């Protein structure tokens, strides 16, 4: 069996890794000149267990175990640092997060709720006005997406996978019992396709004559100059009321806030007009930033691949022979890449994923009115 994985970001690399370990001949097609150059490279690189949907928690637990053992598995480094995730909660959200905490802990995740006094004691640099407490995950943190992608691809190539860089898939056609991939570098054949094209997943699906509800949205990451006299590192902190997030990066801080009015696009230009809207809640919640300066040359923008319910689209595409989706993660593709690779390998080789229940993530869910929604999206 030969499988074509389209996209050499962290998700595509993980799919190639798990498939190649099981003896599949894999070709990875990447339109850029190097792997991990798209959304993977522009990620804020977080991993957390604090999701509202149980299967997302399970995927995080599995992925965290892979990142913890990554050097043994691949001889590369995942850069997994458990700096924590801290969700700042107003009173009206506290009971909901308490129920989530119970679910997350039942599944094996270390998550705790902090009272307002505990929050003030542990994180004295936060202005707690309007807060009731916080949800804290000590095993949450950050990883190195580039190192993980490189490690997955390295092992996959040792098992025979072939990486085609600067190769754009222009058209996909199924005939004579296999897929024909028309690319700018020639025509290739494969028994199956894995759509790991990230923000461009919907476009790739169109080239296979189908449609999936995934759309790219810009996310800006603003970075400060080094901030001295701060107890680095900080957790990745999310102010749920405003949607603002902040974390330290070395002695710097990166911060961002989604613009709910911005339409879908593939723009990677930093939106400087949105900076003021980001800084206003940032300075209110984190007063120490008033002494920081912004490093405009270090700021960047990336793309989220978003679905209507903020769940990924995983597994076999109905009505389309041997076409499999691994896309639409709505911002948590990096942290769920290992679990996704395992899921896709089972879906392709065993007929159905069995390590995780992906019923909420299959394409068929969009025909159901009352589907679940992942509410904890940063």
C-alpha cells in the first residue's frame, strides 16, 4: 500500500511517521521548500489538557506522553517544557470549569482550580479585578513544533518515506483503482490520500472534487523586547473574558487576541491596526507590561484552520474512495499531532480508528443539528 500525505507540517509528519512504522509506503507532498514552514512554524506552540470535550483531553494525554518520550522514539527533541496553562475565570464561568476540571481529572489529567486568594499568591503579577479564580494545568506547557516535525519525518524517511518539497498538488483524480496526483513536479499514484494541508485543506479537498468546512483565519502574535526583573517563565495565561493570551518566551512575552470580526483569509501580514485592541486588555490584566516595549520586527502572524464547531475533521471522507482528512484543528493541531497520526494509521490500515473515539470528529457530524462544540479555544 502506498499513501500520499499532503502537507509536511507537524500533522502530516506525524501521519507519515505512524504509517511508515506499520510498513506503509509513504510519500509526503509539501508545496513549500522546507517542512514545518506554514502554520506549524507560526504556532504559539502550546499543549494543554484543559479542553471541554473528553476526547480532546485524551488526545492531549497521549500526545504529551509522546512528547515526553520523543528523544527515545526519534532521536530528536520535542522541547516539551511544563510551564503550565492558566485560564483566568470570572464568576459566571467558574462552575462550568469546575465540571470540566472533574472530567479532566477523571481521565488522568492534572488540573486544579485556584481560588482568588491562591491565584493572587501564586501569580502576584496579575491584576485579578473581575476574576473569581483560575484553572491551572501544571503538565500543560510548550513544545518545539519544528523539532517534532523534523523528528517524525526523520523516522518516517528511515522507514522508506519519500519527501517531495516544492511540490504542489494541483489536481486529484481517482480512476483505475488508485489516486492520480497531478503536481507541478509530475504525476504520482497512490492508494490513498491524507489531507493534512492545514489552512489549505478545503482547497485540497476541492481538487479532489469534494468540500469540507475548514477555513483559514489570521492570528497575530505580538512579541515584546526582553523584560527583566520578572520571574520567568510564566505559564501560558488566557483571560477567558477577553480572549487575550500571554506567555513568556525566554525573557520576552508573546501575546495575542483573536479579532472576531476579521473575515477568513490567508494573509500573513501582521495586523498593526489590531494591536491597540490587544494591548488594552493586556495592560489592564498584566500591569507590568506598561514598562515593556514591543519588538515590531519579531512579531508575526499565522493561520488557524477553523471548523464551525472547533473540532478537527478526522478519518475517512464519505463518498470518496480512500480519501482521509486530518485537518481543521482550530488552533490545537500542534498539540494533537501525535494522537492524529495514530488515529489516521488505524483508520487507514485497520478500517477504523480504535485508540480514540472520533465520532465527534468525523465529517458526517455536519449532517447532525445537535453536535458538540469545543468551547475552550484560544
